């Protein structure tokens, strides 16, 4: 079975108010890329991945008149994808849903939101004194994680959690002080979200579940200068330690140190510097009981992955489709 996580930048912009896929020469939300170019590139990427289930981060919107299910099913139909059914959890107000696009002939899925005494349900509020100042941090997810019970054709049950943690980027800040305050505030919220998610993982592991956390964590070891204020990155918090630790080989590689080769799953253009920044933001973390069943993790990077580089059409499509690249995991289940 192949699982994937894929953050699709401005996916919602490719659909009209009736959730129909729009393939035309108008600009998409992506820089200098038309809606037709992005849509067709996504069709190439999803077809090439050939995953049994894709956790889509920044999926099309669900609202009073919009419907993620309808939009993604229209997308799947347009490109004849076998992943043609859609599952979402708690809709949010950001126009960037978390959704699972899956092949109903291979797997069965259902939304199973849970809670435990120290990890409330993801559509509620989490309270914690993060810095021991006798003041509680009260946090709500802007994009509540999607909890999925996935049953394979062989009857194996997996518990998936699709996540999109708070961005650390200081959007709207202009002065140095504003940037610093916004960055620290955003990192604080992101760490609380990571702690909340990790406590939910611990509760599931205590119940004997096989757990996979996948999505865009907007973080990685050493990605910014504010990490030292809190001691750990969100990724390290989610990975955990000891017998309950989760594992992702790309995270493990990044944690070895800054001077070692660093994998990346995203590529952003920095306008003032006229260059691209690469970062490891997207992960597929598995619980210990799944390690022996994991056959291959793969970042579909157009330059770093040899198979992608040798396929010019796919290489171009990956660069056109999104500023993130898919991550897949093949499991022998």
C-alpha cells in the first residue's frame, strides 16, 4: 500500500463556485502559472504517484456553498484517478482543508475524532502553561488535524492523523521588532499544537493502535533562530523518544546536524534575494510496530530524486503544481 502527503499550493483557486475544475489561461494562485498549467501538472503528479491514499494539505474549501468532496471528486474524474473518493474531518475557516483522497477499491476509511484526558478533541481548545509563567496558553487549531481509521484489503487497521501545523512565517510584520514578536508568537502556537498532537499520539499508542502522522508540519530541526528559545522543534516533539517514538528517515537525517546533507520537501522563491529557499516541512511518521513493514519513503523532488529527474515531464509538473513536493511511503500491509 502506498500512502502520500502533498501540500498543494492554492488548490482552491482551481475551482469555481460550483466546485468545477477550471482549466483556462487565467492566472492561478501560483506565481506566473495559469490554472490550466497547474491543473494539468497536478494530474501528471497524482497519476505518477499512483498512491492508494493521499493526505492533501491545503485542499479545496468547504463552506456554506463550497464542498471539498465535490471539488476533489471532480478533480479525480478529470484525470481518471483511481483515488476518487474523499474524506474530510472538521472543516475550517481558512479555505485550506485537510482531506484524504483515496481508492475505495483498495481501502476503507472513516473519520474517527478522539480525545483523552490530556488531549482534547482537535476541534476544541487546548490549555497548557508552555513557559511555566503561571499563565495558560489557550490554543485552537486553525486547521484541525484529520483522524482517519484506515482498513486495508487484508483487514489491517491503521490510525492516520493528517496535520498542518501553524506557520512560523511573520506574515504582515514589517519592522525588525514586529518580525521578532510575530515569529516568537507563531512558534509558541506551533509548539502547543505539536504537544497537543503528540499527546493524542501517546493515547493512541497506549490503546495499541498503529499510528501514522503525515502532513505539513511547517518545521524542522534548526530552521530558524528562535528554536533555541523553546529547546526543541515541533518535529522533535512529535517524534518523541523511546519505545513510543515515531520514525521518519528524512527527519532522522535532518537531526544528525546542519553540516550533513539535508533532504527538502518544499521550494520557495525569496523575492528580495532573487533565489530559492529549500526546506524539509512534510513528513510521514510511523509508530514502532510499522517500521518493519515500511519498504520505502520517497520525496518526489524534481532535482534530488533520480527517477523524477530522468522524467522531464514529471520534473516540470512537480515544479508547476505546487511549492511543496509529495512524500510517499510504501507499506507491506
